[in-house]
């Protein structure tokens, strides 16, 4: 909620005299949020793997490549070259789509110690922040996500073939995909942020 | 034999074959295994494997990989770049966020063996190179040094674009220690290390890690030496300084507490003069003349006069009943004549008699006033000589009283005075006799210091001016308090005669004798008369005491015979009892330096004189007579009347 208020306040200012600074701050906030989500996903999957037995782990390794993530339909740059070739806006839109596609399925994720809805809330806030960033970059042009009508498809695939044996597998795949997508968003946002920062030194 | 050789050959062949078979066992290669795959910058990656047994045959290895969601199998594009048993995937072949399924196959002539597949995602196998350009410098922060470590990310890692985010870590340790001190630096490329050991050598290393990956290797060690910034001696000096300051404070406090007693100890207070009657202001003025003059008391110490003359007035007053009318007459004179300048001496001058003396002087003063009035009334009655006579009588009396140093002059003695003076005119013996008597009379003389040389004599008959002057001058000389500065030519003898009450008669003779005038100033010489015996007629026989010149240093000359100079007492018949004593040498304690050989005689006192001021029983009177004698309080003998009839 705090981030929403902050973002709204930033947005109310509009494209002010120092848009870059505000954008920088927004980017920083977004990146930090994504980093948190990514770390959370890493923790979830590691907890899941530790709870499995060795034989099940071997099975998981084999199964992993058979299925894909629910976000595979989103085309995203998969290497540095492609990423740097993409514009900031593209990166932001892709990030937005990725976050959006996980907004609802994350509720089914076994949170472990964290409550189930926490991830979903964070994702929602992140999405709003990205929208702000897109709006700030677009300079007035509205942004309509393209993948909104296709949002139901993942859910369809998600729940298909969910059996007792496959529950474990699906959980694992879900966690793995989530973790990967979070890392993607983090990378895209970081690259976009560094591209917009006036200083050459992006790391600080 | 043939059979044996064949068997041997067969055995040999068998043996060779066995050996051959052993050495020539071929098998398919062992199972290789992928050891690791690493990506240094998240753009390329390399996989390494190790081969198993080769099975005796040359074995080749091949790596095949398959990307996710694709069934296409690709072989490793580069087996050489990364070294032996490695496969290098360049940028074109590397995809991020894509799972790779990699398998290594070892194959030989007999077969091939596949390794276990490994699924990797490049994102999670990133292990960057170690940071580069690690520099360590020593900087100072307000005199205290610290280390500043700075580095650069590995050149392959693209941190500028944000493609890869690295966090750094460094470790520091002293050269002689074993434990490293870890510091997490985050994403910054610079770090400060404080709290350094003075003069120590430090080792610094840095490594980095991507946000999701593996730690890099440690960079090469950087050595740095910290300069000596803590001086060893300084704390000791600080301690010493503090200790000394503390001691100093304690001493100051002690000094302050005991300041008074210390001051008295170091600088004891100088006692002031405790002379009664001495004006301390004279000391402060610093004029030595005044000081000494104030210390000098008239009549003290007697330097030249014989011991008998020191403040001792011994009176032998011979009372002549038929001369009472003269007494009365003289009494008036006496009353009048006693007036003079009062003895202004105070109680501290040693002239204790002055107290009573002043009383007398006051009385005389009154009498004198009356007398003067009477004179004025009489005006020109009488001859001038008479007047002079009266005058000098008056003055003589006054001066006599002034000069009288003997203490304890009772008021009763005042009355005797006239008796002394009155009969004087009657005795107009010859000058010669007076002289002789003078010579022989022991007088009560004062010290020479008081009486300047001069041997004026006193004669009542003549009433000469000279005598008057003598008296006057002697008076003035004698008493310092009298402020009449003209010199005196007084004769001590005359003086003495004035003093001695009982000797007035005698002294008158002597004075007449010496009236001849003012002799040249000569040192005071006292003439003493020694009482030889008392004849049956109550006459005191006197014997002149010859004094020599060498009386200065001591009593070199002693009278022959016994010395009847001590009055023992007065018997009931009003007779003067004199004590005869053998004079002893060395009894002359007086310092009569001014004695000259004028034929004067000195008076020896047989008794030891403890102090000059003490009146000694230096003989006084020579008077014979059967007059009644009054014993003074302290040994003086006062006679009411005196009659001088010197008999030799």
C-alpha cells in the first residue's frame, strides 16, 4: 500500500521538471521489489527440494524439461544482445506481462512460512509500478496490455493434468517457472534503469 | 624328445596368448561425468567433464546438448577454447533463462558411453572472474590512518548496462596472523578499513558475486604497510606529566594550608626592641644618631668616674640645731630653688629616681616662682652679688636636684638641703683647705662622659659666675634633658660636691679651692677621701686616696691599709658606722678611662659593683659630726646636717 501511495504521488506530479529522477526512483523501487520476489521464489523452491526425498529429486530432474512454464507464450529476449536491442518500453511491457501472468497463479504456490496471498499482493503492486514506469516513458500514451485476453490460457494449462503423482511435479515446475520469470523481470528492469540513468556507473 | 619340445612350445604359446589376452583387453569407455559448467559473464559458458576409463582403446568424447522445449540435439561447438575435456559455448550459442540438457559421450572402438545429463540454466551458473585492479592506499583521518581499498569489476562482466549486478567482498589480515577479517562491500567498488595496528603490514583480497551466482575467486593479494602513528614514548610522558602535576597540586595545597607556620619557620619574625621608654619610631626613621642618643642615658654608663660616683648619692647630713633658722631660710630658697627644668626623663631611662625627682622638681618649681616673685618685689634690693648668690643658690639647688641621680630621694631629704647650703657661707675656710678637702673628699661624681673636662669648682662664697656657669654647665652637661646647649666647663668635682649633701660643707671648701677658674678641660677626675677612722670626738678622719694614672685599665693602685669606705650603719648615738674592708684588686669594675693624673683620687669600692647604676657605697662623706644621720632607704646615709671639719 505504501508503494501505491508513493507511486500515485509520483504520478500526480506528472511529468515534472525532473522526470528522470522520479523515474529513477520508480525503477529503483521496482527493481528492489522484483529482487525480493525472486529471492522469495528461490527460497520456496529450495524448501520444496529439501522436503523431497532423493528418489523424487531424480524424478524431478527428468521431468523438468518435458513441460514448460505458463509464461512461455510471452516472447522475451533470452540473451544480452537481444535485451540490449530491445527498447525500454518493450522491456517494460514484457515485464508487465510477465508479472501479470503470475498474479493469480501465485496464489496456488505453497508459500511455506509466508502466507499464500503475500506473493500475489506483491505482484500486483509491482505491476502497478511498472504501469507507472511505462506511462512515464510513454509520455502520455496509454498502455494496454496485449496479453490480457490470453490470460486465461495459463490457467487452463495450469490445472490440466493435475494428478496425485503430478502434483508434486507441477509444484516443482511452478516454483521453477516463477523463479525464472522473476529473474527475467529483474534483469529487464535493471537494464532499463541503467539505460535511463545519466551516470555511466549503473551499479550504484 | 620331440614330444617334449612340442609340449614346451605349446606351453609357451599358451603363455604368450594368456599374456596377450591380458594386455589386450578392450572395453568400451567408461562413463564420463560433467564436472561443472560455468559462465563468467552470463553471456557465455563452459562445461568441463572428466572421462572414465578408456577401455584400452582410444576414446573420444563428445558433448551434446539439448535446449528446453526443443528436441534438437547439438554438439559442442568448441572443444578447444576452454582446454581439455571442455566445451565452450559462445555468445551465439548461449541462451539465458533456457535450460540446457548436456550430455557427454565417450566412445571408443568397442562402444560409447553416455554420461548422466545435466540440466543447467546459465543464469544460475554464473561465476565471474575476480575483481581487477585492486589498489590499497593509506590515508589519514585527523592523524589516524586508515586503509582505502578500491577495485574494478572483472572486465568481462558487463555491469555498466546492468546486465549483471555484482556484489563484492574483501578480506584483510595482518601479515603475521592467520585469521582473515571479512568485509561485505555490496555493490560499491571502494572500502575503508579503520583501527589499524601501528606499523603493521596488511594483506587485502577482494572477490565478487553476481546477485544469483557463485563467488569469484579471490583477487591477488595486495600488501600494504601502515606507518607508525602511535609513539611509544608519548603515553609514558603523558603519565609522568600528569603525575608531576598531581604532586604539584598537592604541594601547593599543603603550602597553602601551612603557609603561616612555614613562613614563621623560614622567616622568623624579628623581635622588636623591648626597651622601656624607647621610641620605636626612631628605629624606623633610621637615623643612627638619634637612636644612639636616645639610648644613651645620662649618667649611664659611667665610664670614668669611680664606682662610687655612679648614681649613688650618699648623704651625710649633719644637723646643726643652732642653724635651724638658716635652715628655714634656706628652706625657702630650697623650695624655690628646686624649681628648674624638670627632669624630663621617663621611667625607662634608668633614672628611676626621676619620678620622685620630678616631684621634687615640681615643688621647686613652685617655690621658684614664688621666689622670683619675691625677688621682683624686692627688686633691686641687695647687691648683685647677693642676688647672684641667691640665684646660683637657687639654681644650684635646682641643679643639684637635677643632678642628683641617686634614686629614692625621699621628700624628707628635701628639707635637708637647706641645711647643706645654709652653713656654707659660714665656712669660709681657706682656699687651700678647701682644696685639700676637695682633694680628699670623696665625692659623688658622675661619669666623665657627662661632665666634660673641666674642673671648675664651686664656691658658694664667691658666688662667682664661673661657678654658676660651672654648675649650670655641669647641669646641662649632666642632664641630657636639659636643653641648654652651651658647653660646660663644669668640673666634676664641683658637681660632686653639689651632689653630695653631706659633702657640701666639704665640697664648698673644695669648690672654693677650685674656684680659681675654669681650668682647662681636663678629664674628669674624682677625688676620694678615705675614711680612716673615727676619732673619739665623732670626727671622721679622712685619708686621701691616691690614685695613679694607671687607673684606666684596672685598679692598679690600691690604697694602703684598710678601706673604710663602706658605711655599715648608724648606731643609736647617731654615729656613722663605717665598715673597713681590705681593698682587693680587681674590684674596680668601673671603666674610668678618663682618669688623668691630676692628683685626683679615685674611689675604690671594695665591694663588687654589679652594675654601674647601682649605687655603691663609694664613700661619700667625709663629714664628721655628731649630727644625726638618717639612713636612707637603700643604704644611703643622709645626715640632717653636715659639718665639715676635715681632720687629717
